[in-house]
């Protein structure tokens, strides 16, 4: 009986829900008596506050907007790739990476389980760029084989000039 009362109490927060599950006025009154008037009022108030239909009715001077929090993941990956490229994996600390990305250190652990997991991600990022270069140069059917090779070598030289 206690489980039933808790379940009905949870479900009977609003009149719409009461009608939806077919609670009679007697059942609602029984739940109300077992809870007491104060607890029943608090329960209904909590239900109404959590129901989006009641947000503006309950408090019209507050407007809730949901704004996506910008992720620091991309910053950490791009700047981390640069730091690891400059210093090597062993020479780049997590602190160096988050300082270069200008994000809190906790952001690193929010996005990556370990420095090794981060390494796998930046390797994917690095090879994504390498694959794109290969597709644009060596796999470019519009160029002759010699021009393809020349374009690839030029792209690698430009990459090294940019990134050291």
C-alpha cells in the first residue's frame, strides 16, 4: 500500500495528470489526507514548477533561455596539436596544452580521460589534414604523376614553414 501511495503521489501532481491516469477525487483526497495539506501543497507546487507549461505562469519576470555552452574541446585539440608538434608528446604537459588553448585545466579532464586518449585524438586530427593533402595532390587525377608529386612536396614544405 505504501508503494501504491508513493506512486500515485508522484503521478498526481497536477489535475492534467490526475485526469490522464483516471484518479478520482476520492483517490486524490486519500493521497492528500495521507500526506497532509502542507506536503500536498508543496508537492503540487514542485510539480508545477518542473512542468514547462507553468514556467511563465509561476514567475513572469524570469525568462529562461537555453544557450549551448561553447565547448573548449576544439580549442584544446588544435592548440594541443600545435604544442605537441613543437615540444613532442613527452615534452608537452597538460598544463602547457591548456595554457596554449586558454581554457581551465578542468576542461582537459572533462573532454579526455588521459593524456594518452588526447594523443589519439590529435593523431586523428593530424592525419585528417595529411589525408586531405594527399587527396588534393597525390590522388588528383587531373594532374600528371610528376605534377602530383611536385604538388605534394610543395604542400609539405609549406606545412613545415607554417608549423615549424
